[in-house]
């Protein structure tokens, strides 16, 4: 007799596969008939509608399968092989929930469910452009089929253990995954990865149907922003997990799986910038299509790297032959993209060309080139071990120094473009506008540099030279100073527009800034995103000044690190059903004053002695100035003294603060703007001088001083600004 819930889950997945196949075949047939004016036994429009409904039903079927797996974990059904290897009776319920995506089979089911969910949203929003959405739905069904084939025939989440009767207890969850962020980091990362399938489907569909105009770009940009936001959150949550759990004192180690998530983020960011050139100037059409294609291909490549065992990583799944499936899928996707592009490339002719190197178009172009150079560098470094093994029979791994030598200068140049781009006008920027817009940022950069040098950030100092950190200190100095300059430029743009609104409406500066932002959410949301990115860059620059020390510390022992004194007050042990633990209590003093008490911990998780696994629980005291980061590394086997490693990591919190600002700015950019007034705005007489021009002309003049078109105009029903900044 089959096990009820696993059987139900398996049948649901087979049903989902059948529905996805129908969506693909029926959708293709109906679109072909409509495009060529062919008559069918049933009206093509009706077939297209049944394909749409089948796609919706496939989401329901995958959801039923996901529920079946959740039920198996909740009821400790160890007859299911996946549950046996990733759960146990002692595992708390909340970790059982995150166990769902802890392994190959469950994570692929999560991917399939999220993909079906995106398809569900796409299909219920089809009425804005029925034909374009039908193309996208059909293409998305093709992607769904691939992942449903995997979980139906290759990586089976409902496989039953031999004999059909599981043991009394399971093997438990990897202790590295028993952390709060692991409940949201993988879903966020997958929401980003999977989300890029939708803009890919729209771009490929628009190219296939030779879609007229640029409406598809607006639809694709919003989907891309949503996927980009999720991927950003996923990457940052992964960074924080590595920082707080792995206990090595850092948050980014250029691990292959980290790199796999970064590459589509870079190309997705490039698309969000260059797509504005197509919207505003009809430029870079073919470039933008390939940016979307490349982003989707990189998400599949990243999944291949994670699941095939090609690269060694703490984040990767066990070695598996599933990689062959991904290789063939990549070949298929690339072939379809290349064929469609070559067949329809005459539809992608640019309407305008670059007219000046000192223009917003050129800043977007440079931005794209730099982002793609960074992506290629990361791709080359990640695949080099695979290539070297293929060529010479041994793996040669690229370490952090290789990436840093390229990534750090590229990052600083991107920071520069982040500040320069919004200050340039479309087509060409006058010398007068350059002088006016760049004065304040340049002053801010000079003043910041002097303040940092006076404060002791001196790359030429004897201590810096002795530590061998001259290069990183120079980069950090430049990064922080340039970051302040960019923040000044962004603030000046807000103040310039808010002052115009304040002068003409009488609202205070804060209310004027809110109104200004609501009138052009895409533009000013983009500024907020830039502001958050700059704050993150400043936080990253702090790593150049990290300090650390390791020592054995028993009761009453102390050590000094960078002006801080650490005193060991006690050392203890504890045990519960899930793990044994050792921890130390450490008092931290600065200038003779007690700052905080930290309790670093080392745990040994177990289900039985054969599966005992050690794990580090880091103790962190955070402030905007620095993080005091302490690791309990174990005990010396000779004298049983605890081994403590103490880090001082400056400005780390700025990274997490910057991410919050980026998220907020992205939400603002996604909000539809207020519709401009269609009637004349009545302005109180006391706010206008006798010679004051109308509100619309003042706003227009104020905006055009910086090379922009107006933020909004009285008497206009369309958004006035064609020059939204980098997003």
C-alpha cells in the first residue's frame, strides 16, 4: 500500500508536469495560428485561454505537492528519504520548515513552486496585453517543464526509503543551516533567481512576435526590478549568515556559489540602467535583449555550479549527475535565444546614436561596460578551476586576491558613475552645467579626504606600510571620500527640486521633498537606491582597517586589541536534546570603561555519535563605528584552555543600513507616480512675487538648469521627466 501523502505529492507533481506540457503545446499552437491567420477546429483564442488556465492549474498542483512535503516533515515521516536525511525528532519545528530546502530535491521543488507562482501572477494579469502575456506564459511553461522533469524523474522529493519503513529517527539538519536567516535567505535568493525567468520570457516573446513600440520594456523593467530586489536581499542575507555563523570574521569570500549569485545581479543591474536608453532614446535595443537573455542564462549556470559538484563550496549541494541536465538545458536556451535574435535582428535597429561622451547616455554605456567587465572577471575566476582541470588535469583555484585586484577598482569606478550619471543631461551636457552641478560634490570629496587624513587614515603611515595594507588603505580612503561626494550630489538633486516645490506651494522642505518624490517615484526612488549603494560601499571600505588577535584565555586572562581590552570572566558547558555547547563570558573594556559582555559559543550538534557536527555561534557587539566580533574556536587539547579570537571590524553596520535604504528606494521606484494635475495650480499670492512666472515654467526652468526636463508641469497629463537616473 503506497504512503498516502508522499503518493499524493508524487501524483501532484506528475499532474503539474502534464499541465505545463499542455500550456506549452496549446499556447504554441494558438499563437502560431493567430500570427499566421490559420483556422483551427477550435478558435485559436479559445485554445490560448485553455493554455492560460492550465498554467494556473499547474501552480495549484505544485502547491499541493509542496504541502505534502511540509506535512511529511511536520509528522516526522522518515519513510520519505528526503525527510530522513534532513530532519529528526529533536529538531525544533521552525528548523523543520527550513529543512524543506536544505537538500537537492526540496530546493528544486521550491524552485518549481516559485516558478509556478510567478507564472500564476503573470497569467492572472494577462489583460494588459493578451498576446504578449500569452507568449511569455508559453515560454515560461517551457522553463517549468524542465524543472518539473527534474523533480519527477531525477531528484525525487517523495522517494521512499528501501523497504518502505523508515527508522525511528532521522539524521537531522546541517547545523550551519540552523540559523534564523536560513529560513528566509534561500527563499529570497530563489525568488530572485526564479524571478528573472519572467523578464526573460517577456523579452524572448516580444522578440518572437516583433512587438511594436517599447511597452514590453516597461513591463519587463518592473518584473526585473522585483527579481533584482529579491536577489539583492538574498545575497545580503547570505553575507550576513556567513558573517554571523561561519566565524571567519568576514562576509564575502569570493566563494564559487557566492559568485554564482553575484553574476546575474551584475547583468540585471546593467539592464536596469541601459533599458532607460531604449525607453527615452530608442538605443541599445539588441544590447538590452541580450542582457536579459544573459541574466537568465547566468541564473541557470549558477544553479548548475551549485548542484553539479563542479566547484567546491560550503554552500554547494553534494556532487550529482543532475548537472548534465542543466548543461543540456543551457545549450537549448542559448540556441533558442541565438536563433530568435538572428531571425528578428532587423527589428532591433537603434533609432538614435550616442551624440556626446559627456551625456547621460555615455554614463549608462560606461556603467554597462564596467558591470559586464566585473561579471566576466567573476565568471572567469569561478570557472578557472574547471577549465584548468580540463586542460592540465589539476584544479587551480582563484583566491580572493585575484578578485580584489579587479573588483575593487571596478567598484570605485562604478561609485564614481553613480554620482556623475544623474548630473549629466541627455544627448549632451554643457560646460556651464558641469561646473554648476559638480562644485558641491568636489568640495565634499576634498573636505572628506582632509578630515580622514587628520583622523589618522594615512596610507603612507609606518603602521600601514608594516601591515602591507597600503593599497587597500588608499582604495578605502578614495571610496569613502568619493562616497560622501556622491551623497552630496544626490542630496543636492533632492534639495534643488524640493526648493522649487517649496517656493511655489509654500510647503515646508520635508513636505516638498515627499511631494517631489511622489511626482516622480522612479527617478527619486532611483536616487534613494544609489544612496543606499553608496552607504554599502562605505561599509565595505571599512574592511581595509580590520584588526584581529587570537589567544588562549582561561578565567581572569585578558588580551588587548586596537584599544580594547578583553577579559575572560567564566567558561561553562551546557547540553540539550539537539546539541551540546561550550561558551565563554567575556567583558570588553574601552579606555577603562566596560562596553559590553559577549558570550561566544561552540556547539556540537548530534542525532547520534556518527553524525555529531561542530558549529560556531559568534558573539557580536555592533555600532555604526565598528563591530566587536568574538569567536570561540574550541579548547586546547593539551591544557583545555578556551581559544578565543577577537576581531574589530569597522563600519560593517553601514552595509546592512545601506541595504535597508536600497530596499526602501526600490519600493519607492516601483510605486506608480502621482498623476500630474490637469488644471492650473492655484498658488497663494504671498508665495509669488509680482514678476514670478507660472508654476509650470518655474519647475521647468529649475529642472533644466541641471540638464533635466521638468519633474512635473501644471496642465500636463504625462510624466514630464524622460531622464530618470540609474536604478
